[in-house]
C-alpha cells in the first residue's frame, strides 16, 4: 500500500522528481540521516530498563514483575511480547548534524557574545542558573561549543479518549546555546524519549533519563 501511494505521488509531482519509489528506498534514505529510534524494554513499574547487563533477564530484579505481557485473568505470560517498550531517539547523531552546518555551528556559540548589558534576562545565559553551571563545572564552561540543554516532559492521550487509562510521555530537549528566537522554534526541539504508561512517571523518570 505504501509503495502504491508513492507511485501515485511521483506521478502527481513534476518529472524527474527525487521522491523515493518504494518503502525500502524510503528506509534507506532515512537511515542516512539517523532518523530512526531504538526500542528498549522497560519494567512495568519503571524500576529498570532491560539493557546492557540486564538485557537477558525475563523479570525485573527489583520488583520481580515479568518483562513480558501477562494476561490479568489467566496469568498467562506471552513470552516475547514486552509489557512496556521505551522509544529512544538517539541524540548524538543529531548533535553531529548541528555542527556540520556552518551557520548553525556559529549560532551554537551565540550565548558567549550576547549576554545582557542592562541586567534584564533576555536569554537563559543571563540567568543565575547559567552562572552556577559556569562556576561549578569550569572545564565544561571553557568550551563554548558545549551544549546547554533544557528538558521538558508532559503527557498526552494518543487515542483522544477521555475514558482511556493509557497515556504517553514525550521527553523533549531544548538547545539553549541558540539565539532566543531559534532555541524554542519547533525545528530545534528534539524529541528524545516516548515513555508509555497509564500515569505520569514522576521521579521514576530518572530511570529513563
């Protein structure tokens, strides 16, 4: 179906357009830009992620809950079907792409030459928190290219049904190195995690971060 849709769109576009002609070529194109995501199994109670040394476990080492989906009525375990899956969008490839663009690479050091002169806060660089970071981690502050990131998380109901108990919690990064008119623009907001759960993660979000 996706291949047929692509063929229709290619027919509608001008000749010699470069729209991919198949699902395979589309995936190949996206892979070049590292736009994929990783699926990481998580404990249903947010105790841990089943990765690295915990990758082969079938139960949570803290609460003992099964890694796999369990039928609430029969207690049947559907082995191979994860009870909870975290979607992680790798950030390092995106950071590298930011520095590959000359214009954007220059803007990532904007904060070093545009501090407020009238004691008014026009950008996070003028905040006490920024000064605290500079004073605490001198090595980090010495390189102007080091990225200062803000983190935001909020939940939404993906099914638009108020009676649904399911919700998803996206975690978004904001790059504060950029000028104020760019750091909050939608193209510079980076989705990094999608945490599925019936309620907000609260302090358990540390497990995912």
